[in-house]
C-alpha cells in the first residue's frame, strides 16, 4: 500500500462481555494478505459490550474481508482519520 492510498477505517463490533477477548484475539490474527488490511489496534468498552478497531486499508471491502476471515464480521465500518500519538 502506498502512502497516497493509505486510508483508515473504524470497525464497530458489538459482543457480549464473555466474547470480548476472543474478538480482540481474532483481530490480531493475520487474515489473508497482510497487504489488504492492517489492524492498528482495538479499544474495548466493556460497559457497552463494544469493540472499536482501527484498520489501515485501501478500501472498506478489504477491511470487511479481513474481519470476516477472522471469523468476526463487523457490525459497522466507517472511514476515519487517524492521528497517532507521539512515539515513546
């Protein structure tokens, strides 16, 4: 993926509290080509039974394919802007 094609997507997944760890583990597993969609990170909001993951990909189809290949299809995928914090 070139810098000019770099886009970020927010993935929402609604899961019961008991399944949160399995969703996060699934997002960390490589699925398909690593060039298609790259998992940046996941935030868990336990009280809302929600996982929010950020992916870098060329398009929304690549993100959907990655989450489906991981066995955890997204409830919602939206394009987003990503502003990483300072490096440690």
